[in-house]
C-alpha cells in the first residue's frame, strides 16, 4: 500500500506554535501506523503541489491512500481541491486529520468534504500524544471542563492505532475489489471466446 502525505514540514522553517507542534505529533502517529501495516509513506511537498509540479501530483493522484492535515485553515482549500481531483479519478481512499478545537471546524469540514473521505479530529494529550476523537467526545461538553477533558483524552488510544485499523480495512477491501474484477474478467473472456480461441486468449494473458 502506498500512502501519500501532503505536508509543509520540509518546505521552510515552520514557526514554533501549538498548531505546528500538534501537527508534528499527528505526523508521528501516521508514520507509526504506516510502519505497522508495511505501507510505503511518501511525503509530498505542499509547495510543490501548489506549484503543480508533475512528479508531486503523480504521487498524490496515484497513491492508494492520501492523507492530509487540515488544521491550518488557509491550507484547507488547496488540500480539499486535490482530494476532489482524486475523487474524480475514483480514488476515494482519502483521510483528513484536523486538530480539534472548541469551535466548529469539524462541522465546517464535514460540510465540504465528500461523504467517503474519512475525518480524524485529534487532540494532544498532556503526555504529548495525538489521539483521535469520535463523535461521542466531539458532541459532549467536555471542552468546557479542562480537567475532565484531559482525564478522558488520556485514556484514549494513540491515533496510530485508529489509522492502522483504517489502513488495514482499506487494504482488505481493495484486495476484495481486485479479486472481484479478476473473476469478472475471467467470466467475460469465457463468455466471449470458446474452444481453441479461448485457450489462445488465456495463454496470451
């Protein structure tokens, strides 16, 4: 499995702030997940993608899975555009990471992302680990109580575990799809050709 991750980490020196530190923690979890499922992770320059560099776009559009982090609002439009291009190419395995805040960023992204795109809102625990949140935590009022929130979040598994499970599910599904296509192709050939002609076509394949 080939996973592409569009990032600006290596384009220039990023300012040290809470969002950038959180994005780096999320990247560490992505890296772990890829290692566990033996996925090949390609880091793609956001500047290169923005400039339309062919080699960068080839990786983005041809990877099995595209992962992006939309925690920075000014980057969301560009990243969502390239997810849209992949969907047009019938590449539906796309994952969006986003640092969860008390605002409505998650709701806003859900309203613009395609229905097949998987959204992973995440937070950084007091131990410095990125953990992903599901709707149970997003829809509660935990955000109003910092102490309670930190206690609950610290019990959640690292985001790498959820990403690992998602990658495994996508790979299993894609293998099943390829098998179905292979069987369908065999049936089509058998219906189209008979006897010696069928043997000739089969040996050529």
